[in-house]
C-alpha cells in the first residue's frame, strides 16, 4: 500500500513537472516555428507550415534597419556596462573597505534611492537631456551609468565585504595607496562579483524599453527593444507575425546564450538580491 | 571620520594637559605630516565616492526637487512652470482615465499575483528535494523570465491573436478561443498569462526559501500522521511566509510600475495614443503617466509620479505594520 502510494506520488510529481515544462517551452517552440513560416501561411491560421522559409530572417533585415538596431543596442550595452563598472567599483570600495565618518548613514541614503520609482525621476531628467541637446542620441541612456547606480553599488559591496581585510591591510603596510589596493588586490579578487554586475547591467541595457522609447525617435537610432515593438505594431496591421517572430528570435537568442554560459551567476544573483536588475 | 592613530598618552600633571593633547607630545613636523595624511585620506574617500555624489545630485536629488515642485504647477517643457497649488492632485481623483488605470492596476495585482505566486510555489516545491532531472526543469521554468518584457509581449501577441497557435489548440478541442485583444474582458487575463510565463525569478526566490526549511519538521509532521496537504499547510506555508511576504511586497511595487507588455498589446490592438486598447482595459497606471508626459502635461505627470511613490510608500508601511499577522515567526518575541 505504502509502496504503491509512493509510486503514485512519483508519477504524479513527474506528470505535473512535465506538464508545466511543456507549457513553459511551447511559446519558444511557436516563436521558432513562426519565424520560419512562409509569409503566405503566416497570414492564415495553419499551425504547421508546409515548408520552412529561413528567408524571413533576411526579409526582416530588409524591412527594418535591424543591423543598425543591433549595432546601437550593442553600443549602449557596452557603454552601460563599462560605465557601471568604472563608477561603481570605487564607490563600493569606499563603502566596504574605507573607514570614514557617516559611512553607514550615507549607505542608507544610497539604498533608499532604490525605493524611488523611475517615474519620479525621468520627467525632470528628460528636461536636462533636452537642454543638453542629447535627445535622439544614446547619451541619455549611457551617461547616467557612469555615475554609479545604487543597485550595482549594493551588489559590489556585498562581494567586496567577503574579501579578507588583512590582505588589504598588508598591502597598505607595504606602502600601497588606496587606489593601488583597489586595482591590484580588490579588483582581481572580486572578479566573479564584478562579472555578475556586468552581466546584470548587460541584461538590463539589452532589454530596456522605457528609456530608449522616450529618448530615441529616428528609425536608425533605435535599439532592438524599441524596434521590435514598432515592428510588432506594424506587423499586426499587415499580419506578418513571421517577421516579428524572426526579429524576436534575434533579440532573445543572445540573452539565452549568455544565460547558459553564466547560469551560476544568474541563479545566485537572483536569490541574493531577489531581483534581476 | 578618517582614521587617526590613537593619541599618545599624556601625564595629567603635564602643563597644558587640558589642551588638545597631541599639540604637546608630538613634534610640529610630525603633526603637520599627520594632518596632511588625514587630508589626503579624506580626499581619497571623496574621490572614490565622487561618481555617486555627482550622480546623486544631478540625476536623483535635482529631479526629485524639480518634479515635486512641478507637481504643484502647470508645466510644459520650454516654458516656466505656473503655480496652481493642489489642483493637479485634485484633478487626479476626479479623472476618469486615472480611476480606470488604478482599477486595471489593482486587477492585475489582485488576480495576477496569486496565480503567479501559486504556480511558482508549486514548481518550486516539486523541485526542492534533490532528484535527478531537477536541473533541467529548473532551467526550463527559469528561461522565460530572461526574455525581455517587450519580446514576451510580442510573442504572446502572436500566440493569442485571432487564428494564432492558441486558438488553433482551442479548435482542436472544439472550443472557441476568446478574442484576447478585441474583448476588454480578456485583455488583462492575457497580460496575466505573460506575467505567469515569466515567473522564473519568483520560483528561484521561493526555492531558496524552501531549501532552508529543516527536513526534521517534515519528518516530525509525518510521524504525527500529517498527509501531503497537511504538511504543506502546517509546515511549508508558515515557514515560507517571510519569503512570500517579500515577493508580495516587491510584486505590488512592480505591478504599479509595469507597462511594457500592456504597451505592446495595446499598440498591436490599435496603434496610436496610449489609451490601453481594447477599450482602456490595458491602461495601467504607469502607461497613463507616460501618456501625460508624451502629451506634454508635465505638471500632471509629475503629480501622478508622486502619487505612485506615495502608494508604494503606504503599501510598504501597511504591509510592514501587519507583518505579524501573516508572517509566521518561530518566536513572536523576536518578530
């Protein structure tokens, strides 16, 4: 009785898991399938196309300046990642391995800025960037990241705090300046943490829609996220979901590749902070 | 304070002991050197902090002050603001669109979050004990959550569209799929569906909480004859409640600010001004705020942003104040 009940439990557990897994995987399956469905059939409601047409991928590059979108997105990502690391590493160091009066209070101030909704800030930031003549450029998207965001400071500080203070003190005793301690000892030791922050920032910059949507307007300046939404809107009218799905595959694939290479970082980062960045 | 070496002890009988002690005991050149070192340390700290200080002043503090001021004014870009007192806030609570957007946002929170958390908890609790194949399932449940919101929006717009794959599946069973993007009653459930697909983060957080529950509790419950449901109800739920508290709180804040997928759906349904098609059913709070900004009604948009902050703040305070009621703590004294 107990054995058959246990067997029933195992079967039940697996059928629920397999059912869920199928439901979670199906959208990806249909995305890939539709991205190779010939245009004539994409407009009808056939579930399985009569032939596969990889030409959709070429077509979507012709239809919208997708190569430009990719270039712009990569540029934004590279600058955001660089800016975040360059600015947050020294700040996080000052909050973890330098002692100064008011450090605790200022750190609480840093954390409390995370509570502010973006909506409170962008209305006024927009005017700043508009006065600087930066509208329709990527500058509003990348320049702020050179001025240390609270989330990355917090994350880096957590990593820096795990480094042994004795090692740093030994270097100081040997006459190393704080800058040297940071660049020669802390940075090499905290590489995994810095990588994690870089990956989160990449993910965020690659996916972000809100910022690019309000700051970029000309077709050739858009990022992939905004380009995809515009393509989706246009394609909805024309029934060309095969093109939207081809563009989506191009948009999503790099993230999945990054995920598979950095799975551990993702899973630890999410459970550490409760958010993805 | 920048670290200073402890002052050298001074005999209390020494002349001038009531003055700053180091004045007497250290030769002037050493003292000067020490001051210089102190100043250098202070400058080092400032230099290291400077990215954050500048960023905080320019991109946080100044915008906060500005938008707070603007929320009491009629303001358009390029023109000076005109003070109107509380008029924007008064208008907010009589504005039909605003009430619609609050209603929609509340709907998404009330119906969306339990579905999301429920399924994430189900998945997490099936994966908590180490078994072969868990890694594969975990990856499969997690991957949808790294898909950018606009991409999952476009994907589900295709999946759910009239004649799309889902309606094909409905037809296989001889059923008629709802018109998700034409029928105001079905648009929000469609939105909840995408959000549920992307529950990977939530699942990982819950999983981390479940792993921490000592197995001895389950063993004890089993000895007492507790069945599967009883163990879940009396062991898992109380032990996981602090984590659920956290995900409900961050989830509520997230819903209030979310609009990406609603944007993709409603622009696909009808291109143009952000009205949250079909029939305003997808007009979320954040979307309406963006629309006011795009319409150039900056004062009103600022007021909406501050009401959003206020709602976030009040929700957080209420939840923290009532925490004891729904979070189980092993020892109430320490709650």
